[in-house]
C-alpha cells in the first residue's frame, strides 16, 4: 500500500503542472457549460456533465471520451428530457 502511495506522490510531483492544468480546464469547461444551460429547467443534465467532464479529462484515450460520443450522448439525453417535459 505504501509503495503505491509513494508511486502516486512521485508521479504527481513529476507531472503536477499537467494535473493542475487539467483540473482548471475541466472546472472552466463545466462552468462555461452551466452558463449556457438553464439550471432550473434541466437539472438532470448537470449530473451528466460532471461525469462526462471526468471521462473526457481523466481518460482522454477512452472511446467514451471522443467528442462524437460525448456530444451525442448529451443530445440524446436533452431530447429525452425535452420530450418528458412536454
């Protein structure tokens, strides 16, 4: 257990600028997306944006992090929410 923690600490010290940049970029992306969404009408989208931001910034090589999948998934969710609201 201590080996894995020390390995994580060493890796963080080595790449701390990358981690800080990714965190700031993810937070600014979520904030910008929330500015364009009406929070009162679509509260369910907020939870999925947080999950998508984690996938896109933490695992960028994953197939679910591709723009087509991320944007397409949110489009489908938004259309279901709009239909449900009718």
